[in-house]
């Protein structure tokens, strides 16, 4: 019975969420599994991965073969490195303390790198929001200026029309006023 460490798909359409499981190689993708090792959510940035590291290493030592995607996930979380170091301990190449120190150093460096990526992503989002807000403010100012210009032009046209109407009314009143005393 060849065992595989692979992903089991869950979640909605276009919103996948995966369980990392150990399953018989002959079982269907979303079918029976032996043990659930963790979860993988590719929808977040960076992807959220929860993994039982000790059980993963134990399954790797027992001969379970990870799928390509699971191999990358296990490498990302350090399970393959821990397995490699444990093989060195079993062969007597290094002591358990040395292996633990190497793994902890790698883990700290990895956490620093991940936190750097998260802060970069957050800064990019914040800067994008600021830029969008500035663009929106500029567009609103341009629209307000265009509306003000339009209203001013309409007011000027109305004032000109009023002035013409008054001038015409004055022109009509002046001859009528002149004609009226002459008729008397």
C-alpha cells in the first residue's frame, strides 16, 4: 500500500481550501484518507499553511511520498529539512542537539523572511489605498471645478439675457413714454 501525502480539495468554486492528508495512493483525491496533517489556504497573501510538523516528518520517515505541491509545502514549512537532519542523526553524522540548532536557525530565518513579505504586502496595500484616495480627491476637485465653471457660465448667460431683456424693456418704454406726451 503506497502512501501519499497530498492535498484534498474543499471550499467553494473559485475559493479552494485544501487539507493536507496522508492517503493510500489508490484512493480518490477527495476520498478516504489515513490521517490529516494540516491545512493549506492559497487565497491569502502569503498563503496560510498549518501543518503538524512532527507527524509529517514521521510519515516521511515511514516512506510516504508527497505530491509535487505537498513537497513544496513541506519544504516551505521545514518538514523536509527536519527529515533530512533526522536522517543525519540516525546515521550518526550529527548529534540531535546540532540538528535542533540548525533547524531552529533555519526556522527563525524563515519567519523573518515571511514577516518581511507580510509587511511589504501590507505597505503596498496601504500605499495603493492612499494613491486611490488621492486620485479620487483630484477627480472630485476637477469635477467640482467643472461644475463651478458650468454654473458660472450659466449665471453669466442668465445675467446677459436679463440685461438684454431690461435694455429691450427700457428701449420699449422710452419711445412709448415719448409718444404718450405728444399725443396729449
